[in-house]
């Protein structure tokens, strides 16, 4: 009696009869895929020679120190009891977290469309790899600069480290959700990626990096706090400065906006994945 063709190795029906991997197996596979994509991104961006991966930390550190020096030279610290170095560190490092993450993901799917021909590589994996890489760079830069500046006496240690961590994690969540949304939307139209660059520059003065919400009028405060990153920056500064200056933020509102952005981003990314597969 002839054998069932579907049971033969390499038969067309064999793949269809294979059971789907379990949850932990699928997570392990995705972890390996994202790890491989991370290594690929690091080698592509920074190469194997000179400082290599260290540029992931050095580049945002140089930007932050440069902004701090410019603000200090311009005398922006006059009339305020906030230390300009700590103010610039908490402000500009926060901008690098969400802005660079989104910018790196804006055209990620189009640049890596060939990778998605592999069965285990998805659009989500490509975007997550870039999000993790940029978030790691911004976070590492923030930590290293904070430790060094505290060690040399340029800034005081954070008053409430837990509040700083919570604010930073909320900011990372916002940056990841916005990056997924913009990355997915760009696969439908390149115009989204082109518009993001001027939008990012326009959002910088509104992001809370260069001002405290308490400095604004009550009407302006209400408008400023509609932006999630303003709430996150205020939370980070509340942990750094304590009661030196009043801070304003709403954790519940920020979490709700981040959750809504993430849900919208994943829904759009699902449609984008189907569209890329069809192409």
C-alpha cells in the first residue's frame, strides 16, 4: 500500500500539517530574530572598527552636552534656581528618546522589505529592533551622563530615583508607540515619513525640554499637558529636583494616551504587514 504523500519528507502537504509552535517557543524564535536584527542594525550603523557600538552612547551624549553648553552660554539659567546642566540633561535626553526612536522607524519597513521574505521575520520585529536600539542608546547616555555629572559635582543626585525611572519608562513607552505608528503609516505613504521631520522640529519647543509647565499661564499649562512627553519630562524632573520647583503631570492620562497610541499602531501595523506580504 503506497505511503501517504503528505507524510513524506518535503511533500507539499507536510508543512500544512505541522503543528503551530507554542507560546514560549514562538517567543524564543522572536527573541532570536530581534537579536539578529539588532546585531545587523549595529553593524550597519556603526561598523566593526574604531569606536563601533560605543557611538550608540557617545552620539546622544555629545548632543546633550552641546545643548547644555549653549543654554549655559546664552544665560538661560538666569532668573531660575534650577541648575542648567541638570535642566538640559533631563530635557534634551528626553527629546532624544522619543524623537530619534520615531525618526529611525519612519522608513524602516521600506528599507528592510527584503528581510520580510524570511518566514520568521515580521514588520513588528524590524521596528522593535530599531526601537530597542535607539531606546538603549538614549537610556545609556542618560545614565552615564547623570553618573558622571553627579560624580564631578556638576549636578546633585536625583531626589527620588523611582520617580525618575517611572517617568523615563513612560517616555520610552510613548516613543515606542509613536514609532510603531509612524513606521506602519509610512509603509502606506512616503509622505508620512517626509512630514515627520518638520513635525519633529515643531514638537521640540512644545515637548517640555526647554521649559517647566509651572512657568506657563494656567491656560497654557492645560494645553501643554495634553502632550504625553510633557507629562513624562515633568515626572523625570520631579524626581531630579524634588520641591525646588513645582511640577505638573498626570500619570493616568499619559498611560491612557500611550495605550491608545499602541493599540492604533498595532492595528495599523497589522494592515501594513498584510499589504507588504501582498506586494
